[in-house]
């Protein structure tokens, strides 16, 4: 037996004064690094290097998104970018925004659209469902071919796709072009990454742009965009509350629209799916499906460890986890359960696992709302964990439909109790699963979601224009040292190197600044291989066009999306 798995979990999750002090110190250190970048961006702007300031702002925002520094927004960075945006000419249109005119043409602005991920899937479904409007897409930093689902949906909508970073220039030039493109649309919806500065520059003056609605898809992370947003579209109430309390969003401009998913249809009976997986028909199968990163350890405790005592008490129960793949640190739990814990790598189509499941267990410590919604649509009972104080609600499952159907455990004992009740009572499983399916169908069926979208657009049209922003600089942000900030880095953070952030944006700098950054990377010994130093001297637009014309070539790594 693993160290009494429950005991191990208590040891790993327990908070103490030393742990709190360490987390406070980490927030302060992260904020100091972020603040230094912000101040450097301000100096560059003051010296007239607007292109350099835009890139430095993007790096500062990337840093804050990956290494939480106690803030979820930065008025300083946003003010800096909108000030630069007001110096650009082109694309002005009077009378835009807040005039109550119907939205017939919608421009969706995205940073990039990864082939795997909920953001790309949701956008394709959104455009495909919104048949009464023309929907176009503008991409500020997309690399590689556009996902076929997006191209098909846009084509069917009568819109077009604009690749800004394929055109000669830098972030300022692309912002100017985006401003021009937006003139042909009634409203702009931002599906951007946390650090994307191009829309802030493009839509710096709300009185001269279409209304901008920001989709708060990264609601648990730092992002920029509040100052240009006519309204913020949140996917859950917890995100709406955080937007108001920690991002400075006007409550009247903080709207709610559930995420859009495809409600799956079962292709196999549960027993047939179990048979396909080689599982006994009389087993009680617990299933979890998410990106591998969502199953990170908490201290010494693995996700597998949390189920050892439970499975020991119920020999008929098994756990399958799709996402993390085979991990050496799970072997201890696997051996302790006689091999009744199995793990698979991420799969494009995990349908058979949902169909075989008797109970769906959420990922931890990073919850997965999309997988929970999909499991609910299959009619599965849902169990999730939330072991933080109420002030950290943004890290929990509290999405529409799930907030009233998922069983929420606040500690290891409660988690095991919830699962024991479901493992030992088939009728309770059936009843909970039926409740989950009904709740999701009522909110996420396409007709229901479209009604919600129409309501959000109506609310946005009724809002007055954004007021002019103050020209005077405001005070620096102050890091918050409470919840959810204390646990944020452990749950969502990464150690993505600043040198890789620099490489990601170096091609967007003017030649002189690009060479200076290139020399700094060389001095630090941050180049990899023989080709990378050459590639990093090329402008972004040239790399994109060469790749499109001559096929795949090795390109710099993307900033990981959160």
C-alpha cells in the first residue's frame, strides 16, 4: 500500500506558514520581474521606439500569464498600448459603437488557432452556428495552416480570413491593417491570447472603431484588453466576478455566455465500450480525460495516488486517465492497485472512454470544464475537487450546468465518500447521470446557445460607448498576496524561459532592434543548433511567406497557450 494514500494526500495538500511565506515570496519575485519589463516598455515608448515598446509589452504580459505575479490585469500596459494606438493613422470611422445598430457582420480576432484545443473548436462551432450573420476572422500571429474546421465555417458564413503577420511590417503595421479591416464590420469579438497587443493598438479609440467584445476564455490567467472592450463575455459567473474585482471591468459591461460544445451522441452501449477497452463488464469504471498538464503533482502526491485507498476498498472499481500518458511516478499507485489504474496519452478522439465510463472524475489540480461538459452530455455522474477557500473559486468547476450537478469534494475524505456512494449504488449513478445530461442539454444545445449569443449582442448594443480614457498615467499595480494568487503558480504556472519569449517576438522588431535582441541572445548562449541564429534574424512576415510558399521549415517555438 502507498503510505495510506489518504495520509499522503493530506501531507501533500496541507498548507503551513512556511509554505505561505514561500508563495508570497514567489509572487513578489515574479512581480518584480514583470514590473521591470513594464518599465522598460515605458522607456522605449518615451524614446519613440513604439515597435520595440509593443514587443516588450507582449513579453511582459507573457511573463505575467506564465509566472503569476499577483495581478490579473495591467492598466499601465494597456494605457501604454492605447497611447501608441492613438498616434497611428488609418481606419478611423466616426459613429462606431454603442449606437444600437444590429450586428450583421462580425469580425473574430484571434492570435493563433491551434489544431488541438477548445478555443479553435469553439470558434468553428460559433461561426457554423451563427448562420444569420457574416463572420470573418483576422489572425494576428498565426503560424502554419489554418484548421480546416475554421476555413469551412468562415467560407460557409460568407466571410474571409486575414493573416496579418503574413504582410510586411511589425505589430504597428498589423494593428493599422486590423483597424482598416474592422471598418467593414459591425462588431469585433476578440478570442486572443493573453499577451496580444495588436488589438489594443488597433482599437485604441473606441469612438472610432466598431464595438469590441472580448471573450474571456482564459479567465484564470492574467490578460490585457480591458481598456478597449465595449463588453467582456465571460463563460461562467466566477469569471464575471473576477473580471469586476481584479480586472477593473465595469459590472454593466461584464456579460455571460456559456461555452459552445458539440453534444455527443453515444455510438456504443457502455458494456460494448468496456469490451472494446478490454474491461470486465461488471467493473465500475472511473474515467478522466484532459490535457496531460492538468494532472500535475501537488507536492509528492500524484493524481493516481489519490485513488489508491478508494480502489483498495472497491475491488470492482478501475480508473482510466486519458491525457498524461505512462508516467514513472504513477507506477507506485498502479502497483498498489494491482494494475487497476491505467493511463493513456492525449487522444484526438477519446469517445470510447466516455462511452465505457460509469463515473467521470475531473482532472486535478487543473480542472477541465470542457471534458466535464462532454461527460455530462454522455449522461455520466460527475465528481470534481475544490480544496481551496471560496475566494479562489476561479480554479474550480462552477460553469453553467455543472455548478448544480457536479459533486464537489473539499478534501480527500469527501472525494472518496462521493465516489464510494456512486461506486456502490448503480441507481444513484443513473440518476446523477440523467440530471447532468438534462442540465447540459438545456444550456448547450445549439438553439439554446444561439439564443444566449443573441442576448449578449443585444446587451452589448444597449451599452453606451466607452468613455474617453484618462491621459494621465496611473499608479503601478500592486500584487495581491491572498487567494487565488497564493496557489496560482502551483496550479497553472510554467517556467517558460524569457529567452524563448524573446525568440517568439524577435521577428516583429524593426531591423536595428532585432539585431540588438539577437546579439543579447548570442551573448547569453541561448541559440540552439546552427540554423536558429540565421532564422531569428529574419522578419516574421518573411518567415511566414517562405514557409507558405516552400513548405514546412523549422520555425521558432510558439509561446504556450495557457
